[in-house]
C-alpha cells in the first residue's frame, strides 16, 4: 500500500515519468518490441516515439487525472450536477493546462526528460555496439572459416572447394559473411606457389594467426585427421 501511495504521489508530482530508470525501461521495451514488428527499426525512431508518448500519453493522462479528481469531488459534494458546473470545470481546465504547460510540462521536457532520453539512447547504442564487438571478436575470421571448410572438404572427400564466384557464394550462404572476402581467401589457399611466395612478412604473420584459429577449432573437436590436413596445407606457406 505504501508503495502504491508513493508511486501515486510521484505520478501527481509528474516525477515518475522523469525517472531515468523509467525512461530506460520504456526505451528498451519500445526498441525491442518495435524491432520485432519492424525489422531495421532505429533508436532514433524509438526516441521520437517516446517524445510523442510524453506529450500525447503522459502529459494528457496526467492532466486528465488532475482535472478529473476535483471534478469528481465537486460532483459528489453537490446535490445535483448542473451544466454551469461543467462549463466552469472546462474553463478552469483550459486555464490550468496553459499554466501547467508553460511552468511544468514544457520546462520538464526541455531540461529533464529530453536530456535523460538522449543519455539513455546513447547508452543503449553504446551497449549494442559493445555487444556486436564482442560477438565479432569471438567469431572466427573469414580466412579461418575457409581453412576449416577446406579441411572438412578434404577429409570428407567432397572436393568441392574452388576459388570461384559460385563456390564463394555457396560458402557465404553457410557462413553469412562477405562473398568477396571468402573468394579472396580461397584464392590464397588454393593459389599457386608463386602467389604464396610473394606474400609480405606482415601478411604471412596474419596467415599464421588464422591457421592458429583453425587449429584451435579442430583441436576442440579432437579432429586429428583434420589437423593433419591443415598441417599439410600450412607447409605450403612456409
């Protein structure tokens, strides 16, 4: 009961909506729900939606409660509710809204709600970017993916790997990465000895790192035969 009274008091004072935790929850829920309904939904669109909600839902809802409570008290305290009472309430409501707009709703929007909303939006975007970076760093590189598929291709004797646009497109469907990058790496893996000999030292170091990624993956699978195939391929780069 105390919690309800506290929240109601915060609502009447128009403080509940302005709490950072409340804005954060609204932003996150709106963003996730809108993304599910509309693929590609942006955080800027969520920001605009919350701003609209501020004026057309929360402000109107808050003022309606402020107006209804006195009207209800008047109605209950009088023997009959005459038409002149309704006109008086409407006039008082119009005057009250004008005052509250300039001295409460508008100042709170510009100095409290909007700055906090911008902060919540930037924080949300930063967390999303950090999560994407973590996912990207945890994923195998395109070259390591090509090496692993090369191993699987050879050990299964499918012998389908080739540095062509068609095969790169097929592999892109499996890995969900750029087709051009896959083709470049396939050309490197299956290229001539002359092409591999012209690799710079920096590129050679990078290739060793990609082989290390592939070795780790195959070792996690205890794929001994695959490791042997990868070792044989690596010798061509030495």
